């Protein structure tokens, strides 16, 4: 960003006005910055949403539902597990590993709070 006589330029867009200008940027709905960034990411929101309507899903079921790669699903599931939103159980069926995920009570609460927050933001934007 470059500054020039009260004008801030950000990649060719002008932000602000002349020095002393009373023009303000359009107000954002309150709380947009307070979204749960962990859940807001598309893949993690998909994982939590799929588990919210299923008691449990296997790694391969989630991978197929969301079209994720093994590596991507592993990383996103681990982040959700570290936050306490998912419970993971690993076992073997013969020689094949079987990983199953369940939504925890904390994960369900976090998803419900996230959805409530998004609904409030949508209502606020519609009311502008």
C-alpha cells in the first residue's frame, strides 16, 4: 500500500479521500471479523457439516463426499481434532486401516454458533 496526501492506494484501488475528508468506508456488519476462522474454511466446514448429519463417517466416506485428497483431508481433520471438534478412532479391518470420525459435543456447539453467526451476518446485510 502506498500513502499519498491522505489517499491510500491498495493495488490500484483508492481508499479514503483528501486530507480531512469526512467520507467513511461503507460499514461492515458487526462481528464479521469474529467468525470462527477454523470452521470458516470450506473443507473444514464441509467435514463438520457432514458429521453433523451422520453419527460417524469413515475417512473414505468424507473424502468421497467432499472430493478431497488424502493429504488435504488428513490435514483438515487433524486441525479439527486438535481443536476438540472431532473424535478420531483408528482400527484395522484385516490388514487395512480404518479411520472413523465423529463430531464431539464441542464441535457441534462450535458449528451451531458459527451457523448462528453467519445467519446474523446475512440478516444484517439484507437489512442495509
